């Protein structure tokens, strides 16, 4: 009888975790030396290494439903999940890295004359 009433037991609500959205992107992060130093120091912590390992091991497999034919929609959804997860992991793992600044674009200096219309 207890088992029957256990079916109607409500699960406790999942708490909502809110965070402060600052609008910071990776370029802004990399421009702040104190944030880079903090991330480098964090990456040396054993607990953080375990968390990163758990994150990497929880990545989507890339196979939506094994053992049956997969529709194009299901394959596209799974590909999106996998690529989004990989993009997030790439951003997370690049936080402690100071990347070299890109070189300035070189302006093309070419002769604008159209030689195809020249007479011989």
C-alpha cells in the first residue's frame, strides 16, 4: 500500500540558480590581466580539474537513438547539441589563455585599372 501512495508523492522543486549577466565576451575577458591570472590559478586546483573532467565526460555522444533509423531532424538536433556543447567547452577551456593579438589587416594596393578593355 505504501508503494501505491509513493506514486503520488510530489518531487521537491528544483531551485533556480540565478547569476549576474555582465555581457562580457572572451575578448573583454582576455583584455583583463587580473581575470586571466585568476583563471590560471583556478586551473591548478585539483577540485577544478575534477569538475572539468566531469564536464568533458558529460558531453553528448553524437548518437541520438541507438538501434534504429534516425530522421534528419533528430540528426540535426543531436549535431546542434554536440556542436553547442563543444563551443561552450572551448570557451571555458580558453579562459586562462592569453591569445596573441591579431595582426592589423593589410590594405590591398593594386592597380584599379581594368586591363581587359584595353585595345591592342
